[in-house]
């Protein structure tokens, strides 16, 4: 969620203030949230723009008339606070993000996502386009449509043009499924991250859903992770602190304070940062002026590692997926990682190491369901371990193991969504449904 809302203007007086942001606030075991990005695709197989009578701005206008509260920047609607909670927000390429509130019940989460999707899709189809759960727009180039009217993204564009060669692809063409989870304390956080690193390539391989770009089938079942790796190495990928046996609030804080912020908000105006780290600016703020806790939280929102920690843990390595797989993937993570004591399954997989873990995730994205790990069990042997432990974990939360069914069927099929993509007269048209 990238919609800025100032909440804490306290001046930063001590480093302990910053470290405390990684301590969970009133956490609950098994509580999860989802941010689900969807591509606005027209009948010609290409993305529709934000502006215009048949674009995403018109979709937001239709949803606003249903009683959802608009978030406005420079006179344009960039997000909606949905009735009953949650948000619909605008992403850099006019992707639409549906963001849930944190919930302890998968059924409640699924009902919200389904209800919001149906409402948004109904309005979008009336305008002549659809909202598609694909990891990458298959037929467009990154400059096919104009930029959306968010100053934050204009600054991000300038930064990414100098930090890597695929930043615009990431901004304008990609879509993800992001799953957030509470951790109870530092020990639970360490176990969650360790388990997530072990699980990541298996889940990426099974759910790969981005095999085409610029109108051509690529050599990757999901090109999206490779695009992220070539976006900005200082704020993306799998940072080293995630692999430390001493991972804790202090090491996450050290990683964050040593990264350069992208922007600040001063007098309701977005201001580009100067390339120095947050730590350096904190010591010598110069034209930026004294830093506040809002500045720190905004900085954390512009760090994009595959596993992000902000007082809760975000899993960011999944493509946008069809709703049943969104729910199944969330259920798997809840069952395996949500309980502070449910990690016996993780002991059956090798300890993740930074170099190998990064390779494994990219290899999984390239090969999809045919991926085989450098170390550890093959997917055919690993999935029974994952599903068995996840079912026990879900049952401990009073959840039905049936929430895993969609992912179970997919893993048993030996095929990933990318293998079901079809080509039509206007180009690639996503997976068969």
C-alpha cells in the first residue's frame, strides 16, 4: 500500500524510537492481511491507462459513487477507502491494488477480496476492460501509457532510472500478491523468516504466473522476480540480515537506517531525497529539516525486499494470482508460519544461505513447476511436508484445511499457471480459467 497518510509527526530524538517500530503492536497469532494487485487489461490485450472516460480513473469514479471514500491528490482520485474497511489503491502503471484489513479468519479475508473484486470487475467491464490477476502485463512496453498522477511515483521514476535497467518494467507492468503476518516477538520473527526462506522457491515455482513480456513468450515461467532483481539492489531482493541467526529488531533497524530514502513530505509537497542514507540525513538534515517518525515510516514503505519487516512480516515474492490461489497461499503461510511454536517442518529442509537462496528463487521463477532445488527435497517430496504441517497449523487456529485445496490441486498437477497461458490474435491472454 503506497498511499501516504501522515500519522506520527513526533521528532526523532533517539535511535531507540526507530528500533521500536519493529516491535509488534498488539500482535495476534495467525492474523494475516493481503494486498492484491490486478492489471487493467482492455479487449486488445493491452493495459488501459489511468486517465480517460474508459480508464482506471473512471473505474475509481464509479466505485466512489457506491459510497467509498476517495483519497485525492492534486484533484485526482488515487485511492478509495472502502465501506466496511480495506482500500482500493492506484499503482504506478494504473494497476489496481485491493488491500484488506488484517484478519484472524481466512473466511472473512476471502469474503472481502471476493466482494471487492466482483464490485470492481463489474464496473471495469462496464467501461470495457477487465482486472486480471497476472504477474506481468504480457503485451505492453513500460512506456505504452502515461504515468499516473502521483508525485511519489514521479520521484520513484527518476530514482529507478539510475539504479537499475528494469525499474520502469517493475513500476508500470508488474503485479504481485503480498501477504502480511503478525509475529509475536523476535524469536517468532526469526523462525518465520527462516521458514519463509525455505518455502519461497517451492511456492514461487508452483504459482509462477508471468511468462510473457512485450508480446513474446519469455524463457521464464515468471519474469517478475528477475525484473525486481534488476530494479535497485540496495532496496530489493533478499538482504543479508534475513539470513543471520541473530536476526532481530536491531538488525532490521540497521538495514533500514543505512538505506537511502527516496522522498520526504514537507508542507504537503513531495520532496526528492539527496541520495544519502537515512542515518546520514538524520545527523545532518540540511534542507530537509529535522526528521520525524512519519519520515521514518515513509522510508520503510519504500524499501522493497522480498521479505519486508515493519512490525509485521510481509511476503512479497508472489505474482498476482487468481483469487483461489491467493487464499490458498495465504492459508499455507498462516498454517506454517502463523503459530509461534509450529516449526518442526522447517527442520527437514536445509538452512538457507544468501547466495543459494537468491539463486533458488530465480531458478524457481525460471523453471516453474519443473524446478529442482540445488539442496533439499524435490517439490514432489516437499509438498506433503508443507501441506501436512500447514493443515495442523490451520486446525490449531480453528481454520479448515480445505482452504489449501486450490494450491494442493496445483502442486499435484505438476503444472504452474504460466503453463496455461494462451495466445490469441492480439497477443498473450493469460492463463486458461
